[in-house]
């Protein structure tokens, strides 16, 4: 032991090899080879004395502290397997390898005289034989070796008929189909359900199950979304486990996705009963149960304790504003704090300097804000269930209602953005808010009192001195005596008013309107004044009637009665044609310019003259909406009118020449 440096290193190497024991399998030869070449030379360079008790130099190598042997038996979806052999379809088997050079060295008899390493023991020699035996693997392994303890598992169901039951006709029974790859046998089991009253468990024992053609089932016959027949019963396969999908994927077959099994009437009823079991039906039952528990000496439940412990001191901050649209209102800005610990909200006012408002910064004291606020007229009445605001109800760009004010949320802080990004996967943006445009608010005119005209009433509101309203004497002198007279009929839908006729007059001097009823024999109505001559407002535009709103085919409402203008005297039509710039419906040139789509139909017309009805239908087919006055204008310009009636014919050649 006190020899040269080489002797000490060799002796230490031998002691370490003895202390390591004899590993099982093919690792024996690997360990001998590694000890002979690697660790021994490393220790010779670092250790000066043998590794024996009492020979310590403070430079010992780091030795392993855990000498436990790892477990190789594992359980997977395919069944129990050896970790050294792999899973059979995703990676190659990991088996111990042999050192062939070491075996060739053992065949040499002179190895017995080699004193550089220790001699192997009988146990080590036996382990080497086992390693050689376990290392062998045939080129084409049989199925019992290739798929040893590998099982395909499918989820299936079958329908069992139910007789003499008015509530259900069949029942769905779920099963598991196992296919053993090592011998092609199958087994069908049904999971046991407690208190089901049905014998469950092994449905079909393990054996090679024949198909209807007396050939056994194979791997190709089983797949998801397939129906197989076993001994006269149809099994629908709707899913499989991951190992089965991986096995088929390795064979180049992609199984369909999971198919949802049907739910029978019995299971649907049972699920509904389980969901409703133990749940109070309304708020009164919940409150009565809580009151009974407290009366019996129970404690109150702290339902938000976990929420408080997880979200204490976590506050969401939003920026909001409210536009006061009243007469002297302005835009008000607020800061809203939402406390995640108890779902309460606090709203503070942000007042500008010299705003002229009282310094009351708290707009809403910290408490919950209901989305459906309700106030009972008397205490003790039933209130609807409260629906307070939650974090998912608050979003930049939305609004909340507080005291009847719609607060618009336009910004939030970074903590709030991080919270919504993690809680709801929502990105809260910032909305740029522009200052509202300052508008000078004017006092509106009071409504008409009913005495005199509206102009006379407004004079007393717009000045201290009441003077007569100014009149347009130039227009009155120029349009004196010019009146547009039309024949009107009531459009109220009453059968007794169908034959009544009226004269609707529009006076151009002061834009006043008057209506008189014409005499009709045996009508039961007396002739005379229907509406006094005065300025009247159009119900559709809420403005005074204008002369341009009166033409043939128009409907005007006077004294809450609609009148359809179905006729006009010759002087009225001629006056409107002379002043065609003011009345577009009497401008023949403007009307002809719109008749482009009708030109082709006019060229194909066989008759030289077209009646007003035929021409109007032709225009409608071409997509033109011509009123009655426009058709009368074309008749007077390019055709012949039947007296003073708005009827006549149009000369096709003249109209085509104008087009």
C-alpha cells in the first residue's frame, strides 16, 4: 500500500470497482469498462492516497448520496409495461447493450494472468449471460412480443329497448371495448353504476369475437364513429383514448374526433333533478333558511372571505365624464374606483379650478351600484333581485348609470389594463376625448297664446316696445289677386265623405290658405266655408305652407283633414307654367330631361298617341315616379287635354322629337 504512485492508483481503482457491487443485466460490462478507463485515471490525477478509512486529504471527489435503484415497471393507457422497452409506437425500445470487445477478451486464456484489474465473480458472469440473453431481439418480432401488454380502448354505447314504460322507449348504456394487440382478442365491459338495478361489469369476456361473417374482428374493423355488431347487438363507437389514437396515427390512419353520445329520457330527467336538488327556488326561501339558522344560534356565512383574502388592496381605476345637456350644464369629469375585495364602487368628482361649484368631491360613497335600481313607495314591499356591477360590466368605451347620469368610461390605469388582460383576455384602450364645442344657449320663443298671429305675439317677446310686425308690401302689391285654386277631396277613408268636393285656394299675396266645400246634390252636407283663410302650418314640416307645396297629385293637411288635389282650373295651370322656375312640376323642359329611360319604350310604341294612364304605367316600368301635375304638363305641351280635366293623350312623335 505504500508503494509507488502507479500501484496506489491501481489499488484504489480495484477497491472502487469492488465497492460498486455487481449491477444487473448488461450494465456489468459497461461498468467494468468505465471503471477501467475513466474514473480510475481521473482519481489518480486528483487523489494522493488510497480511498480507505483514515486516508483523508480533504480533496475527496463528490460521491453520490442516493444509491436507490429506479423503478422500471410503469402503468400507461395500454397497460403495464417496462420502461426499458419503450411504449411500442412512439420510440424505439431501450435495451442494455453488450461490450463485444470485453467478450472477446474473455475468450483469451491469458486474461487470467492480467493483474491490472480484478477478476470477475461468478455472479457477475451470470449477469453477463442474462444480459446477452435479454439483448437479443429478432428482426421481425412476433405480435406477442411486439405488442406485449398493449391494449386499444374504445368508448361505445348501445341502445336497450324499454317496454311498457310511457316515459321512455329506450335507454343508452355506455361500454368500454378493449382490443388486445398481442393475440387479437376483445373484451367489452360496462362500468358499474351504484343502485342502478342492472347487472353490470363484464359484458363480453375476453376472446376472439367473430363478426357476422364468422371472421374475427381486427384492428381495421374498429374506429371512432363506427357501428359494430357483436352477437346481434349494435355498438356505436364514439371515442377512444390517447394511446389508441397514437397507435392508429403511427399506422397512417387519423381517427375522427369525439362524437357526443345521445342522452336518453331517463338520464336527462335525472340530470335535471340533480341540478335542481338542494337549490332554493326563490329569494324568499333563501332568506327564510338563513333566518331560521340564525335563530337557532348559527353564525353568519362570510361568503366573500376568500375574495377578500385574494383581492385585498386591489383597486380598478377608470376615468369617466358626463355631459350635462341642460340649459346651463357643462361636462363633468369623474374618477371611479372599483374595489375587487368586495365589489364596491367609489366615484369622485374632478372639479377644475374656479369652476364655481361646491367642493364636494365624493359623488358616490363606497358601496355597490345596481344595474337595476329600484325604490319601493312603502317599506316592506318585495324588491326585485339586485344586479350589481361586476368587473366584466366595466369596459372602456361603455357607460354606467349612476343617479340617472350616464357616465362614459374613456380611460383606465395600467393596473386595470393588466387585470383585464389576465382575467378576461381583454385589451382596454384609451379613447381620446375632445373638449365639447361651446354653444351659446339662447332662450326659445314661448308658444303662441292663440290671440292674433304668431308674429304679433313674438313682437312683445323680442323688444320692450311693442310695434306692429313688418309686412312685405312689395309682394302683396305684386301678387294681389293671384290665387291658385285646386279641387280637393277628403282622404280620411270614410265612405260618407267619398263624394264630397272642396276648393282649396292658395293666395300668393300673403301665403294664406282657405278651403270651401262645393255644393253636391243629395250629399247631406251644406256648402260653405270649411277652413278660414289664414296662414296654416304644414303638419309634416311644421312650417308655414308655401305655394310650391300645392300641385296636382299632392296631399295637404288642413285643420287635421288630409285633402288630395285632383284638379285645377285653367288659370292656375297656366300661371304655374308661366312661372315654371318657381314650380318645377310645371316645367316641361325639366320633365323631358328626366324621361331618358322611357325613350326606348316610346320608340317601340305602336300607337301614335298614348293616353295618360298608359304613359304613366310606362314611366313606372322604367323606374320613374311622375306625379299627376307633371303628366298634365306633358299633355298640355305635347298632346291634347280633355277640357279642364287632368286627362288627355300625348303625341309620341312630338315627345320623341323633344327627347
